[in-house]
C-alpha cells in the first residue's frame, strides 16, 4: 500500500478499518467461529473478509469453546490502525457502535430470518433447536439496554474483551501447531 503518508496507504487503512468494524460486530452477533488466519483474507484494497461460515450461531469447531472472545481483534489489527491511541482506532470503535446500533434496530427482522432459515434445516448450527438459537441471538442484541448503554457495551464488553484476547492467541497458536496456519 506504499508509505504510511501516501494516499493508497491511507485508503487501505480506511478500507481495513471500516470492514474490520463490520466484521467485528457481525462476528459477535452471528457468533462466527473458526476465526483463524486461514479463514480471514485481506483483499487488494485492504478489506478484511471472513471466508468460512461453517461454524456460526451455536456450533464451534470440535464442539470446543476455544474462541471465547466476542470477535477477533488482534494486536496486529490494531497496529494497522495506528495503535490504541490513534484516530483510526477511535474511528473503528465509533463504527462498531454505529453498526451495532443499526443491527439492533433490525433485530426482529434478523431473528425472523434466522428462524426461517432454521426451520427443517439440517445445518449443524441449528442442531440445538431453532428456539435456542434465536433466543441466544436475541440476547446478543442487548435490546434491554438504552442506546447509550449499548454503546458502552460495545466498548467494554465487546471491543475491550476482544482486543488481544488470550483465547484468540491460543486458538491461532493451536491452528499454527496443528495445521501450519500462521
């Protein structure tokens, strides 16, 4: 992407930041799992893209809860944004809050769509039952919180707990040692 002060570099960081915010919030809401580096791509413009949706909503690889963090937010990701005290990191947090608020406004529609998908589905994520999947999905929207409380939830319960998570590092190490995925 060039030198840090170049326009292509700034555009790449902006694309990364915006897509990372969307990826972070969607990963939490839909409980995307198997978030190792082999399932996360960065395109030529800097967008982060999750490519494996085999584990979501209720199931995880090997039925083991390695990935306890709400989403994957590594030190490396934050370094791309310029660090914890950078304007781009602050903007990332703002974008996460906006995305979560937008999803909360559409929570009933999203839950209804998931319920329709689960009806008579053989997908492993519905093996616990559609009611359980939709109930836990509804809980993740935190609809009992005010808008201000929801933004605080994003910052303290999602972003802060995800950043540099021990469990994320453990899962990445496990994938590296067992699959050679760095």
